[in-house]
């Protein structure tokens, strides 16, 4: 099989595409012929040694993919060769083949192509648990999404709309905001040219009920000052680079709750909820309420270019590596 290898921490140019032997298939596992694998922000951190987990070298990056089942290990009954699936891999998705646990494999619904399937679990899963469980978003409430055209941001716009909220999308360019509007945003804020707090005051004079924040830094600081009474701010990530601190007095004055979300940790801590959330998302997809957006489909051999689309803020929705 061909695989993108990380042999030392560094920029995408330090990775290499090589022929490597296939992985052994254990009990309860599935071998997948990968057709598409999406790049997550976490992948850009993993290869640079900036992620919380640092795999031993050499390793194949990539957390999620879609493809067809090639082979199932002993004990796997609900999957069979030839089935089209999406899958999570602890790592190893940026390759023409991967092996993962059968519990991390979901059949692709009709109409969903491989690139969309490879983009689905992490981004939609994070925003669903982030907004429903952590943000407690209700119909009729106002949701502010930061980084609203990014991988997780755009899914939060769609899920917010599906839950019946009024969605304000905030991003760094008119083009990105156009994408957010096309995915359901009711109002938009361009934070490269507009003051976030002043614009929110115009759009939602009483403040917003929920903030969904994958960016952090100055935007988190500003968003914390845009909250309505009893507001909730969901901490998703720090794509902007700075981890913000919370002045506790602001929380007291408006009864604001700050809620973190760590989707990946549900596999260990609450697998039942994870599975239930993914089932709900499949239902929303089948009902036509979710439309996965892939701005770039890039052949596997151009992996460095694909990483840079994300790292240089040029992508909207997801960037996907394709294997054919
Ligand atoms: N907690 C969890 O379980 C979980 C799960 C998935 C992802 N995440 C985190 O969520 C964040 C976003 O992930 P993602 O996959 O959606 O990434 P993404 O597709 O690259 O989106 C990130 C967005 O952040 C904004 N941004 C602001 N400053 C940036 C910078 N210096 N570099 C890159 N982007 C910047 C960009 O929007 P503008 O240009 O419009 O500002 C971009 O669209 C990451 O921190 C990731 O680790 C967390």
C-alpha cells in the first residue's frame, strides 16, 4: 500500500509518500481500501509535534476516511467486504489502505460520496455534541459561530439551523461568509473588517445565547462580551493559536457557563452517547438538513499542498485527500 509517512516532526514538506507493507488485521478489526481521507486541524498539529498525543516514528497521520471494506477480522459480523463505509482511525488514514476497529466503522448512507463521508464524523460529531450536550442550544435561541466557514464551524451553522436556532456566522472574508450563508446562516459578521462586539449588538441587542468557538484568542475574548443572560460559550479549539483565559467576574454578572467539548475522548468516556449522536446526525443527513461541504479534493500525492490549504486559511468546509 502507499502511505504518507511522518518520520520527524516538521512542516508538511517533511512528510513522504512511500510504499509500505499492509497492516496486520486483528480480532474485531476491518481492513478498508481508502478512497478519501479528510485533513483535520489536529493533523496539522500532529505532524509538527504540537498535538497532545505524539505517536512514535514513523507513523501515518489521518484520523478519518471513507472507502470500501476489503476484509474483516475474526468476530466482525455487521460488516462485509465491498461495503461502502466511513471510518475513524486512531491514526493511519492518509494511505491507500487502513485497519481500524469495526466499532469505528459506519456504512455510508445512500447519496453520500467518499469525500463527503471522509469529512463527516469528526466535524459534524464535534458540533452536534458541542451544541446539543455542552451548549444546550434550544429552538428559538441565537447562536454565534466563530470560524463559521471552517471544518467544524460550517457544521455548527448547519446543526444550529437544524435545531431551530437563529445563526450568526462570523468569519474572516466575504467569500467564507457566502459559504456560511449558503449553509443556512441568517446573518453574518466579517471579523477582518467589522468589530465583532458592535455587530453582535446590532444583530442581537440582548446578546447571543450560545457561542461556538473553534478559534480562541481575541475572538473568544470579544465573544465572551456578547453573551445574553444565562449564555453558554462552547470551547472547541484554538485554531487562531492563543488559548484564552476567562475573567470569572464576566461569568458571574451574566450567569455565563463555559463548556468545553472533546469529541474524540467520547470514544473512551461515553461511547454510547457518541454512537447515539452519530445516529442522530445520519437522520439529519437523510432528511436533507446536512450538506457536507468539501472545498478541495486533492490527490494523495499532493498531500503537502492539501495541508497548506488548511494551515493558510484557504479552505472552506473540508479538504480531502483522494486515493484514485
Ligand atoms: N474539541 C474537539 O473535539 C475538536 C474537534 C475537531 C476540531 N477541533 C478544533 O477546532 C479547531 C478548528 O478545527 P477545523 O478542523 O475546523 O479547522 P479548519 O477547517 O482549519 O477551521 C479553522 C478556522 O479557524 C479560523 N482561523 C483563525 N485563525 C486561524 C489560523 N491562524 N490558522 C487557521 N485557521 C484559523 C479560520 O477561519 P477564518 O479564516 O474565517 O478566521 C478557519 O476556517 C481546531 O483548533 C481543532 O483542533 C476540536
